[in-house]
C-alpha cells in the first residue's frame, strides 16, 4: 500500500516532478508506492494500478512456455 506525500517547494524552485506512469507533472502531492520491489511516484492511485498491471508486465516481455 502506498502513501500520499506533499511536495514542498520554494517559489524559485524549477524542479518538476512527473508521474512515473503517465508523465503528468505533479504539483502538490505524490502517491508513493512500492511496485515490483521498487519505490515509484504517481499522480494518483489509478496510475499506480495501471503501472502495476500494465507497464510492469510489458517491461518484463512476453511469457514463454519454455518449449
């Protein structure tokens, strides 16, 4: 399970924080969750779910039966 973390910035900061799934710039708070053994930052819980159910399996490649 993840947690919401606020993004604390100063007025002069130029750092942007993108969602690890959709790339949307996150302005005020991040959903931080452990997916497949790594910590990732998302704009919403929906992006965490999409990342875990679609992006991770796509990166792992096709499943073969070993034949």
